[in-house]
């Protein structure tokens, strides 16, 4: 959902981006026509459980609102400092040799921002 920008912020909260959703469905050969959703369409929501494989270990991910998608780990001072250092290093790596900062990648559109 995130990687294909199917859910985006709107003034009234969040909303499905039907153009991106339909693009994904066509590319994945999941549907032969456009998905039509109207204001009164029935939408079924559900909770999921996630796991991440880092090449060595399978890590369970949180599925609650504030931590959704974060690895289930105890947030010790050492863990938090590591997260901050890795995040800082990642941001520093986004600065090109010409000084241009890459704000983000949009894999579903094969673009950088």
C-alpha cells in the first residue's frame, strides 16, 4: 500500500488513491478493468501481522497504530541511539557529490524526489 502510494493524506484525513491502486492492479495482473469505489461502497478493513527477514533472522513487526511496521524490540537507550545514528547516516548518504539532497524515492513511479 505504501510502496505504491495507494493511501495518501487529504484535508479530511486519508484517502485511497484510485489511480495508483488501479495502476498496481493492472501491473500485477490482478484485475482486467478499473476498480470503481463510490462514496457508499462497502469497504472491509482488517488487521494484519507482519514479519521482516533481515537475511539471518525473522523479526516480528508491531501491528498497532503508533508502532505499525516497527520491529518488536525493547527501546533501550542503546537501541534508540543506534536508530538515531543509522538514520543520520542514511540522511547524510542522500547528499550527492554535487550537494543535491534526495528527499525520497518513489519506487512505484521509478522516480526520486
